[in-house]
């Protein structure tokens, strides 16, 4: 019930904001609106204001704004022509169509801004948690447990600051790390180099690095539905004590042991609310880009850490900028994920539909309001980008038609639009069927 209720809340908020964007721009630019509907199908409830019927409809899997004259070949009374969508200049129609996805992006900015302002920005302490053998950090003598206090005469207060400085560094220039080992401050000179580094989606990309990672406790922050960890019963908040009988003091040590299992059965000893449990699972094999134009095989169980150790207050303006930056980052990651799915370098098994969204919404709602709002922000960005794809029947398809109209000086023919919309409906239905198929497979696996 929590998942169902959370799903309806998430979907209602996203649909309302999206359609509100279309509605407000339409009214602002002088277009009449006949219907504002949350959902499709028969009208369940609502009210009428002016000529607009605001309604909640029976099928809660979308929504729409019905504007005066939005069908190009429809006959209109003379008095409705000034209010007709079709009779407006093409640039006005483009703004009205683009307003829906834009409002979804604004929603993400607003929620993330509010979360950062209220709770602070989660950051990791500048403590070394892992040093890779043979890396620049290992060669320079950096150690696990070192507290980094300065880098190149700049004070650092978080691991994120260290990462930014490293990524801006040059290969031929040493970076001076001042570290505290409990017995005084000492300097360590490290020459960073380009090395394969996992990006936000797990694929390897070439970035400047030193071969050291922050201290991250082996506590589960998120369990992906349908993956081996979820099937075995691993839950958010579980602390991993051992992997196949070997101690797991940090997340990186645990991750390495999982990767080294190469598909063999794993036994994870975890602590959950003071109770010790042993959970058995088998890794799933995934092929990812290696950052050098090739492929690598990773063994995953579908878990992510909870790495942040504290929250940093940024103030009103700083929180707004951070919320905007985070939204931009989600846009980038989502765009890369879509591109990799098309190329086949990211498994299409990651694609999910309403069932997966409901599962994740319920999971985030159980963690608290902040997690649910952050989840809505991410899904809102996904909805915006999906709607901007150049597929007829989506907002991006309409924008494509209007761009052609701008270039040709006349609209696409009615027949051309009809054929394109039929193709668009087929593509959209195929995508929905595939997403439902993945959802159902996850349910059976679970």
C-alpha cells in the first residue's frame, strides 16, 4: 500500500506540473484551454472555470491539456480563431509545447534547492579509505586513515574538494598533500595521472586520479529492485561485516571482494538492527565501457553505499545554485544512460516502467520525506527528457514538426503528421511493453 500510495503521489505531482507548464504558457500567450486533465479516460471529478474543465480522469498514467484549435484541420467558430493554438505564430506554439518539460526541470531544481537549503549538502570527510596498489598515491606513501587537511596550500574540508582539485591537475606536476596521521602533519607529493574511473553509471572513463578513495563504511544505502542483493533479502541500512568469511571494514574492500568472486556464490554476513544475518547470493555479470574504447566485465549485486558523513549548509543562494547544478548533473547522466542503451553499452534491463517506479517510490517514502522528494526530482528530469525525444505524439515530436515548419515556411502536411504519429505511437507502445516486461521479470525474480 505504501508503494501504491507513493506511486500515485509521485505520478500526480509530475503530471500536474508538466501540464501546468503547458496551461500557463497557453493562457499567457492568448490560447484558450478547454480541458486540463490529470489522467485519461472518463471524468471522475473536477470543476469548471471559465471555459476550462479541470478534471481528474480514470486512468492515472498521464494527463493532457486540450487547447482551442489544437487540431489543425478542425473547423472553428469565428470568435475562437484569436484563441486558437493552430493560428498562433510557430514560435508561440513551440514555447507552449516546451513549457511542459521545462516545468519538470524547474520542479527538480526547486525540490533539490529546498532539500539542500533545509538539510544541507551531504559531503564526505577528507579521510583516505582505500589506496590502490601501484597507484600514484601508493607510490607517494599515502595511507588508509590519512586525514587530508591541505592540497597545494589550499585548505580542504571534504573529499569532494579534493576530487575537484585532482581533476583539474596536470600529469607532469606534483600535488602536495598535507595529511594528519595523528602524530603530526606531514607532506606527501603525488603525481596524478589519467586512469580509468567509474562514472555515475558504473562505466569506466579516463579521468585524472591518484588511486585513492574516501573512507566509506560498508553500509547499504540503496538496493536495486530485481538485482541479486534484493532477491537475497539485503536491505537499506544493513552493515556488511564479512564477505565469504573475510572482514569487510570499508565499502571498497567489500566491493573488491564482490568483484573478485567472478560469479561464484557469495555469503554476506550483515548486521541489521543489532541482529547478525547471513545472506547468500550470486553476482550478475554486466559488460561496460572501459574508457579506452573497449569493454570490461563487472560482477554486480545491485547495491550502492551511503557515503556521506555530514551535511554542509550553503545558505539560500548557495542552495539554489547547488540545486540547479544537481539538476544539470541528473540531465547529463540521464542523457548518457539513454545514449548508452541505444548503443547497447548499457543493459536495457535497467529500463523500468510503472511497477519499478512504484517499488522505488515506496522504498524512498519509507526512508522519509527528503528521500521521496529527491526521487521525485530525479523522475521529473527523466520525464522531461523522455518528452523531449523527437518522437511524434511526444512534446519533442511536436517541436520537431514546428522546427520543420520554421525551415520550410509552411507546416507539415496533415497526411505526413498522421503517418509520423502512427509510427510514434508504435514506438511508444513498444517502449512501454518492454518496460512492463522488465518490471514483470523483476517481480518473478523477486
